[in-house]
C-alpha cells in the first residue's frame, strides 16, 4: 500500500498536465464555436496539405543530416578516451545550457544579409549568399538545435557494446569494415532509432525556428497551430484539430520505428 501511495503525486501530476490538456484538445477539435459536435475542422484540413508535407519533409531532411553528422561523431566519442572526449562532450552540451530562443537568434545574426557569415565571404572576395529566410536556413536551425539529441543516444549505446564481442570478431578474421557492418552498426540501431525519434518529433512541431530563420516564408505545422490560437485568424477549434492530426501521425511514426527496432539487439546474429 505504501508503494502505491508514493505514486499518487506522479499520477496527479500526469492527470493535470498531460491527460487534461489532451482531453481539452480533443473536445475543441470535435466542436464548433457554439460547442456543437462537428467534423468540419477535419474535412477542411486538405487545404493545409502543403503545410503538412513541408513540415514532414524538412523534419525528415533535418533528421537525415543529424544522422550523417551525429553517428560518426558519436562513434568517435565512444571510441575516444581522455581529455579530448571530455572536451568534445562539453562542446556538444554547451549550447543546450543556453535558452533555445537565444540559440536561434544567434543564427539570425550569423546568416542575415549583413551578418557575420556574409561579411566573412565578402572579406575574402566571395559573393554574399541569401541564406536567411529560406528552407535551408530552417533545416540548419533544426540540425543545430537538435543534433545533441541524435549524438547522445547513439554514443550511449555504442559505449556499452562489449569490446570482447569486437575482439572475438577480429580474432575470427573480420576487418574493421566488417566489424562495423556486422556488429557495431546493428547493435547501435536502438540508439539510432531513439535519436531519430528525439530529432524528428520536435522538428515537425517547431515554430520558433521557422519563424526566425524562415522569415515567415516557410510555414510549418507549429506556425499554423500558433496562428489558430494566437493570431488574427483565432480559431482554437481548428488549431486543436490540426494538433490532434499531427499527434496521431507522429504516434504512428513512433510506432513504426519502435516496431522496426524490436529485436535489433539480436541483429548481429543474422
């Protein structure tokens, strides 16, 4: 009985700050302004298909870039020892100690037309680039802000791989590429899948990055939802419907990735 009593504060917290907001979103999504039941908000979502497609496409691109950068970095850190590893981990974690908004504003300063990056190009005789207010700038902001969430899970998994397994493969004649392909990479897939989830989901729903680095030209789901709740087109019922559909799609993606990840620990035996 005492152990059940310990869980009461957690249950109350979850009920107030997780379950209750979800119930409110569902109620708003299926009602009109006069609180009558309706499905009209869902039938009109087709006009926002471009926003949905753009959001998932940019989130997918950002996730792929994070994998291409994060996996080699995590692999290097897991194999490295001593002061270099500690310094590298500090550099990865250091930006996360600052406010998310400030980190994004810093990229506005770096990428704007008269910003640091273009001034540097001009100083060495190269033409200035129009990077700010583009989809590329939005993806860059996503990668910068969410890359640690890809590196850390992969690093944690690779670091825990038993070195005796790798030594056994080497004793059996496997070269470095074969060891990576048949042992290290399959055993690290749970970390990769975890990183994909932790990068893809916030990338889909972000709105600060797209507003500051996209200049309002790259409308994503987060921006669309914010407009419905805080903008001139105030319609929390439609915003709730969009939020609900986005949550369902994200949950489906997570379910597919989790299903794909089942049994990855035994993949080395295949």
